[in-house]
C-alpha cells in the first residue's frame, strides 16, 4: 500500500525569491460561499526556516507575522 501511495507523492521545493499563493483558512463568521476566494497573494519566499515552514514577504516588502507551512501554499505562475 505504502509503495503505491508514495509513487504519486511529489516533493515540493521552494527557493528564496519564488512567488507563492497562500491558502485562506476559513474562520467562523466569514463568507464561505463557492465564490469566496481560496488563495491570497502573491507573496515572495524570504527564507526557508526549517523543514516544512517558510517566512513570506508581501510584494511591498513587509514580512508576514507568522511562519507558513508547506501544505497551505502553492507556487504562483503569474
């Protein structure tokens, strides 16, 4: 089973300077309709802190206050 599953898993690598989109995590009381946005950004990868977490910066130069995990970002091809 594990061999069949691992065959489809792909490693995602983000380097400094890559543009990424960050998933919007819904909170209670926010718009959760089908037309609501799923991703926000683009952001630039500033630094890979440790395995699975990144520091992102806004396009105007300000850093995001929290670390971001790999599972809620995807590469931006704009």
